[in-house]
């Protein structure tokens, strides 16, 4: 690697680190504001708040990537990320806690995904706490969407 290439990589890494730190600070502030504003709400309001929070997180991730210069995520990149994450989960087993965390982490990038993958993810979301039979069907649907979009394991 030449000296110029090393400097470029170092500069990019510093920009990424700064962007991640800014994201963490913004997320902590948003969480504190959210918790203060919704301290005494019922379960329906809390579920709606959670959905808004997840959308906000996704928007913040996209903003951080944009600011850091890493926002060139294509539909193909998102497919690879989501399908790789899901494949890692699938090899690890299927306790409900793992399902929920995997579906949540995949969901953060779904706004950038192909429609077919978004639909398969929606099925995962709807069955993440369902009996195993429903989860297996949703998992197979998501895996099929991954393969249809060109992902290879």
C-alpha cells in the first residue's frame, strides 16, 4: 500500500469513527428525550413509540453513513448485509430472543432493501414470537428472497 493510500484509509477511518461517535451521542440524547416524554403511557403508545424509535434509528444510521462518506449502499449491499446476518442467525439456532434480535438488526437496513426482501422481512417480523412452524415458513421465505436476489451463502 502506498503512503497516499494509507493516508486515505486513515482519513476515512477517522471520519467514520467521528460519525459513529456523533451517532452514539445523538442516539443517547434521543433515548433520554423519548423516555422523558413517554414515561407514563400505556402499552399501545409504547409499541407505537418503539416503531417510531426504530425508524429514527434507521434514519440516524443512514445519516451517519452519509456524513462519513460511506452512504453508497446499494440494494445489492443491503441484500448481502441482511442475508449474511440472517444466515449467521440460522446457523446459531432459533430461540425467540435470537429471533427478535436478528429481525431487529436486519430491520434497521430494510428501508434500503429490495421490495421482495422487505416483504419477506415483514413476514419475519409478524412471526418472530410465533410457534416454530410459522417461524420456519417465514425463515424459508426470507432465505428464498435472498437467493432470488442473487445472494450466495
